[in-house]
C-alpha cells in the first residue's frame, strides 16, 4: 500500500486509497453508458456489435491505465460521443466509406495527435483556432447528436415535402426514448450517481417486461474482438477527400481533451498558480495513444471524459482514480449479453441528454458581434442539416474567414485559420 501511495502521490494530495477507489467507481458509473451506446452506434456502420463492445471496454481501459499510471491524473477515457456518431453517420453512411477506412482515418488522426503532443505544437494549434469556432463546433456536435437520437427513436421521421416531420409519439419507441430522457434529467438533477446508465437500463427493463426486448442474460464470456481487430484500412484513409474527416476527428478530440483536462484539474485544485496543468504533455500523449489503440481494436476515437469531474467531486485527486475506472471497464466485458439487449430507443434518451450538455457552450458566444455569431450559427445549423461534423466545421471556418475579411477585421484571422480555410474551400470546390 505504501508503494501505491508514494507512486500516485496520495499523501501529498490529502486523499486516501479508499477515497481514490470510491471516486473511480463514481466516475465509472457516470460514464458506463458508453459501453451500451457505442456498440449500438457503430453497429449501424456495419461493425460487429459484440466485437465493438469488447473494443470499447479495452480502449477505455487502456486509456485509463495510461492516463492513471503515466500522467497520474484523475481523468478517465473512453470512445467519445459525437466522434462515434460522426464515424457512423457522417463518414460511413454519409460519405460512403467502409468502416475499415473510417478506422484508418481515426488511426491517422491519433498519430497526428501524438506528433502534436511530442513536438509541443498543441498550444499553437489550439490558440490559433478562435474560441467562437471551438464553442460552435461543440454545440454543432450536440445538435448533430440530438438529430440522431430523435431520428433513431422515431420522434422525427422522413417527409418528402419538408424532409423531416414529427413522428407518431404514441408509438412505443418514441415514448420510451422520451421516458428515458426525462428519467435521466430527473436523476441527474438529484445528483444520483450513474443517472445515465440507470436511465438506459430502466427503459430496457421495461422493454423486457412487456416483451419488446428478448432477455438474453446478463453475464457471459466476452465476445471475440476478431471481427474488428486490426481491420482498419490505413491506405484507403489517405484518399484526398478524407482530409477534412481526419481534421474533424483530430480537432474534436483535441478540443474535447483540452477542455476536459482544464475542467477536471481545475475542479480538483490540481493546477498551479499560473493555471498550468501538471503532466499536461503526458496526459495528451495518453489520450492520443488511446485513440490509436482503439482504432487498432475496432472503435472510434477515444477521448477524455468530462464525467471525470464526478470522481473529482467525490475526492479523487490522483491517477489511481483513473486506474480504478480502467479495471471496471475490463470487468464490464463480461456483461456482453446485457449490452446486446439494449435497444436503440433506450440509448436515444441518453444521446439526447448528452446533446443538451454540449449546447451549453452557446452561452459564451458574443451574440452582439455578428462576425463571431455568424460562424457559430453556421456550424450549429449545418452540422446536423448536412449530417456531417466535417462539413459543419468546414463551412464554419470558411464563414469565419469570409465575414472577418468583408468587415475589415482580417487581422483577427490567424495564419493557421487562413491555411485551413483554403484547404477546406479547395476540398468543397474540387472534390
């Protein structure tokens, strides 16, 4: 025990091994929904649900172990929401690429992230992107997730005249999706640990009781990961049209990770007096390495989860918290039958809840400045309407540069934004 305390610096952080373990359990409960949601989303891309379930657990465990043992920070990782939706509905179903090629794009984005971390270019990249665009991208992904949740549950349906319209809300699927969403909101408001997971399992249980969902058991030997293991197509991801896709995976992961690290470490009082995050480079390397590992196993980008703040609020201050979460993800592999029973309408409420959380960034937008507000509105609206995070980001960058030029504020456009705008504009024009 003394060796563990010394390695993780538990005494120096005024915590205990028991506190760190309990904080890890709390964090896991708040993010365990990903082991049910991620296989459902990636299965729509044609991937084997059981293999993705195992890949999700393994990628999360690897990320948590690297973050906990190497970076020694109380931050848990798992395949990210939004990134998995973009993978399936944007790249595979939207652009027509195979899921193997999409995994190749995830792999390349992870490799680029590693290089940015190793050569300390991350700060330059993040600082070069305007805050309004960063916030707009998060909100746009939130709107994209909301659209997916509403569509998958039948709350909205196709309409020849208007493209979409309200579905029949008296049908079982939309009713259960709504119930799940309301249940999650109520539980979260009351600070119930594992609210999202409880909501998903509660709706699934209703489906089982009334015979809508066949009971398949709870525990079993983990399914084989062979159907997705090392199946990525890296060569196919080098297609010119995939440039914006790789950028999208990279940017979203980069912004998400940076924001999460800042939020979690600040809440835990781990930043120094200058606002610097301890072991930041190691933390970024842990995140990017987990993304590469996840692509090899067969899942979309792995990223730091903001739900880690729940564990920090419970007293977690060291990497032992993250290691605890990693162990719990490994144990979760034995719950494959339970994960396989989760219907789309049970996860729809959870996805819609996550989308609500992501829309919070809109509060920080300067809506009085049209040159800042217009690009955000473009990203927010075009991401779900084009069914593509990549297209939303592209149009947001182009709009930002255009309005700044036309209003005489071209000095506010950094060289990095100029370069990205020209690349993304060329893709739209020529590809």
